[in-house]
């Protein structure tokens, strides 16, 4: 079913661009409003031609279910508890508001709590083995290598008992509703009560009971869309507690369900889930396509904010994409320019004046742009997607300074390597160290980005002066020598350093030599395996004799 949202009376400037290409599953609607609000009304679609000032939104499937809990923003607050003074207050408020007795115990209990010296978040005494019951998923709310503070969240037994009593009262009401549905209503009402129980456990922070309850709802669920929504909710429980292995299994499960006939909306939402999961396991090259594709059609606000999605997409794309793709999908992407660009660039991106083609604004890449398909050069930001979230979600968007990230992207593309290194340090401090999904791999990311900068400079020259390259990057010769030596030893950069002459000489083996080296390497491995196999066969023969 589709609806047409027609533009009402508006005194402001309105610019729209509708892509009606047949290979799209839906019609992208992009609207730029300056400066007041646009009054809209929802009417059934007409048989006649739709006005260019109309926005067509195709809804392909029912509305998502079970999308409210758990609150992943709370997990970010728990992550920031040792560095952000306001995080403790937000955690306490959330525990009180949502009656989160299980999570309160999991965090603050004097014996079992993660935020106490004897909790599972810290080292256990070697004389006293940990006594923990088997759990469906592990809990990694506090990252390794981050400063830990004891008693940062005070334990109050009275508050815990009050929260627990409220939980028991709410559970009793849900149980009563389910029993009444079993006696007087049908399977739909019974499933609704079971769904309430699952959402209750997800809301209060009991990971094992939440997953068990969701699985019971899944067993009796009929529509495929409902099953996908349940699995997505289970994935968020895993993301909340930081169990990567569990999340991987559930992402694969959701992918199988979507491929078996899931609607476009859930397929689109799953892309963001895949990208975020791949980001947490350091697969930036695999995460980049999913995250970048999600920018124009993002609706998974239960997963992260749009600002966070832009950060994840830019970081993954900057690290993994080739230069041409990096230019098209990151540097000139309208969705990214609308966030990272300056005032004029934001307006140009929103109004479609900026092309997202592979050679947009690059005079040296005219040959690439000439082969582009006509009609695809003009692209504008999907403000319909940007405005999909509710007013509450918009208020929850934390103000961010994207200057370091924008500088990182621009300096890498333009070859301003001194600024690139400065921006990289700022990105590590302001983004990588502050985000629970990026923190664990921050050192690896910085190292790989340095490698990318080195490779980009060296691939253009046969010989480079060591002091010249150090000056370009704004580092000392000694640091550059040590840093390059690590990458050269790992066969990451094909070059040699001559400290006597003070030069770096690149070595580019031709394809035939590389193929020959690969054959020799694989041949040696095969011979070694055959020798081990022959020894095993001879030993067995001697045993039989």
C-alpha cells in the first residue's frame, strides 16, 4: 500500500527531486525546506499524474514490532560511566523510570555487580573461583582497557527491593492477561501477552529471560515480518550486553529469514544491523557497503542515531574504500556532506547541486564521469529519511562537532598529510575513544589509517626522501623510520629504507614475479603437508607390522 503526502500551503522555498527509475524498489523523495515547517496531509494515491511537489512513500510490509527495548543508549552511558560524570545520573534515572531491578543488581550489587571490585567486570581472586550460573549470552558492558571505578553506582538494597516488587506486580498483571486470553480470546491475544512479557524483560535488563521470552514468542509467531522483528530485538539484546558471537548467530538467522521472503523495510533495516555488527568485529571492509547504503534509507533509530550512523559509515569507508569509491561514496556523498560539510556545502548537498558521481568536482577524473549513466549525476539528500524519526528521537540526537571527521576525510583525499595526522589524533580522542562500538579497535584503526596515508603517498613516487616524507606528515624521521619498518616487515608496504642515503625506495614486483613467488610459497606448504602425511602413513604401517 502506498500513500501520497501532498505539500500544503507553504511560503518557503521548496525543491524536490524524484527518482522514478525502474530498478529502484521504492521512490526516493527528497525535500529541502527553508526556513519554516511544511504543512503536509496524507491522502490516498490518485490515478492521475502526481505533482512534482508530492512525496511518495512506499510502505512494503507492516510496521516494525518489538523495536522499543532494550535502550542501546543506556549501554553507551554505562560504557561512559568512568569518564562522563553525567552518565551515572542518566543510568540512575533510567533504572528508576523503567524499574530495571535486574540491571541494577547486575551493575551495582556489592558482590555480583560489574561496577564493584568483586564483580564480573573485574579480575577475580585466584583463590576463589567465580560462581556464575550458565548464561545464554555473556555480558561485556564494560570494555577492556578502560579505567574502572569501584562504587561509582551506589547500591541501595531498599531501592532494589522496591524495583523488584514493582517488577513482580507488573509480571503478575501480564500473567493474568495471558491466562484470560487463553480462556476467553484467541492466539493473537495470547501472543500479545507473551510479547509484553518479552519486552518487559528486555526493558528491565534481564538478558537471559528476555531472550527466552522472545524465543517463545518466535515459536508461535505466524507472519514472517513478526519473526524478523523478534530476531532483530534479540540482536539488540546481544548488542546491549556486547556478546559478539551471539549477535553474529542472530544476524545470520535474521538474514535467512529476510532472504526467505522478507519485505523491503525489514531488509533495509537489517542492512544497518549487519553493518554495525561487522564494525564491532573489525570487519570495516565488509561493514562499509552496508553502512553507506543505509544512509539514504535509514529507519533503524532503535539501533543508533543518524549522526552515529554517519560516523560509522565515514570511518568504515575512509579505511576500506578505494580512492575512486572513496571520492564518490564518502567525500562527495550528499548525505555525508549534509552532516560534515560547511554551510554552502550543506545547502548544495540538500538541494542536489552536488553530484555523487565518481568524479564529482574532480577535474582529473573526467574520463570516469563521462561514462556515468545520464540522469544519475544529480543526487540530493533523502530528507524524508532524515525526518523519519519521531520528535523524541530528534531531541535525543546528541550535538556533535564533526570538524575532526570532516578534516580527516578532506585531508586524506587531498593529500594534506600533516593535517591528516592531526585530524586522525582528534578523531581518536573525540570519536573512537567515546563510542562503545569503536573503542575496542581504536588502536588498530589509527594504525591502519596511518598505513593508508603512507601507501597513498608512496604509490606516486619511485624514490622519496625520508626527511621530506617525515616533514609532509609532521613527524620526526625516527618515528617515520620505526613506523614504516613495522609495515615493511609485515609486507604491507612494498618499499625499502636506505638510512645511509636517507631515502625510501618503492619496489613494485611485476605480476609474473608475484605469481611465481605465490606458487613457490604454496608449493612449499603443500610439500610440508605431504611429508607429514607420509610420516603418519609409515608410522601406521610399522604399527601393523
